[in-house]
């Protein structure tokens, strides 16, 4: 009987120990085990990615701004902002009275210069005038012809017509208002000729080349979805004096949705060359107040480890300090982990 009671007491004690130490409230103090996914720290060769913010703009050949050819007055506005137009469509009609008068005056001056040249030529042939007089009359006639052609062109431009097919993006003309050549009256953009203008730091711009691949996102958040792809078209030769950045134009090759003129987007540009370095998946990085932390797994425990990062690839991030190749880090499940948390990795 005594032996039975001793065995029973021992079994009860083992059951209590198996359930964990009781807290003051009588509940078992069981350390939770977090299910995570992991990846190895590797030495990888990857293409550095440059992150930049930009805006959707029109390409140079897909955008046109029109102004009055000479000081005039608006006689009529024929379209409105947002309206689709075709190449050659009339947009704004100007008061042509002054332009018509200027054209008529230039024609009269040209006719007079022609008569003077004919007279000088005839008299020179008769030996009355020197050849120098003919040369001067010829120069005056050439100048009068150029002025007449310019005046005729100005008169023809009294009706502003769209040089491209697209959408009217700007309309500043008001019927009856005075205008001059310095004012932009109407602008037209071709929605099929959009580009993205990115602003890159001089250091980042030095690592990209025309043709470099670009992925476009609606924001710079890590979880942002790609909305398009493109390639670097041109790289600015000088630093913008206001933004202190280098403007880079991106030719859009595809998009998952229509992009809007003036829309702000984020671009990830593939830099030239490749880098071989200690790398981890971008999902392993947990931002904090001082930089980034990753959780290194050893013997089923995740230890918070501060790291310093270098260049970013499409899916990998270079680690310049804090990790060594062969370690294991948490990827999925890293957010919310505490230092020294017990973790488990599901088998696949």
C-alpha cells in the first residue's frame, strides 16, 4: 500500500511539472512557440535596385503647348479642358484683323521691293545705275519676301490647331482677353505617350544606364503592388538646382491600369552591374528606431540582431554588418517577435 501511494504521489508530481509552473493566479506559465518561416543567410550575386519617387508626365513628342503668334485678342474658344482632339483640329480662334493687316502691309512692301529691283536692273543694263544699286535692291527684295512669308504664316496661325492627337490638358484662353506670345493658351497631351520622370540622387544616377529596367509601383511601401514596367530613356546631364536631384525619364512599356498625367509613382531601377555580398531576403528586415533588426534562429530560439544594410536587390538585401553566411533568419512571422522567442518551422 505504501509503495502504491508513493508511486501515485510521484505521478501527480510529474503531471504538475509537465503542465508548467503555476503563476500567482493559478494559471500555467507556458512560453508560447511561434510558427515562422526561415531562410538562410547566403553570399549571393544580385543586381542592386535604386528606389526613387517620380511623377507621370508626357513624352516630348506626345505634348504640345500653343501660344498666340503675335499680340492679339481671343475671338473664340473652340474646345474645353479634358476634351479629346485630333491632329489639325481648331482649338482657339484669335482676332485676325491685326494679323490680316500686317500680312497685307507685308505683301505691299514686297511688291514695292520687287518693282524697285526690276527698275534697278533695267537702269543698270542701260548703264544709268551702278551694279551696286542692283545688289542693294536685291537684298531689299529678299528681306521683303521673308517678311511677307512670316506675316502670311502669322495670319494662318490666327486659328490655333492641335499638332497632335490627344486630350486637352490646359485651357487658359478666355474669349475677349488680350494675349501675347509669352502666354500658353492651350496644351494637348497624347495619353499613349506617357513617361515617368524620376528624381535620383547623383550617387544613384551614376549607377544606371539608358535601357535599365524599371518596375513602377503606386507607393514605396514594401507591400506595394507593381503597376507597370519600363526602361530608362534619358538621364539628365545636370543636377536640378531646386531638388538637387538628377531627372531620369522612364519609357513605359506596360501597365496594369491606365496611368494619369501628374500621378505620383515609385520606381525601382535596376542598377548597372551586380554585387556579391552577404544577403538576406527583404522580408527578413524589421525596421526599428535605430535601423533594421533581423531574428537569427538557433536551437529553436529567435534572437534579435541589429544589422546594417547596403544596396537592395529585387528580392535580396545586402547586409554589411551583423550577419555571417550560413546563419538562419526569420522571414515570415518576423514582425511582432520578441527577443529570445521560441519558434518552430513547419515541415514541407
